[in-house]
C-alpha cells in the first residue's frame, strides 16, 4: 500500500485516466473527488458488502495472488 500526504486541492493520478483530488479536509473527514472514465467502477467499501453496518476498522482480507509455473 502506498500512503501519501496531500493538502486540499492536491491531486493524485492513477494511470492516465483516473484522478483523485483532495477537495476538503475538516475534523476527522477528508472529501475526495474521483475523476474516472464511465467504464471504471468506483464503489465505497460499505456499499459493496450487503451485511456491513458502516465503515470497517480493518482492511479487507487479502488473498495471495495465484502463481503460475514458469
């Protein structure tokens, strides 16, 4: 995981097509704008899991990538 520090109005580019902009910082919240092509799916974690009751305190479990024999 890459962790960055940004100020308001600063941007982060993901590839050529996705831009994240820090819109506002206040208290314990950060407002982020996402510019992405219409075919890129952008979901908040709490909306992607039907049984969640709000933001999770732990990150999602990760699976090791499958390894192919060379």
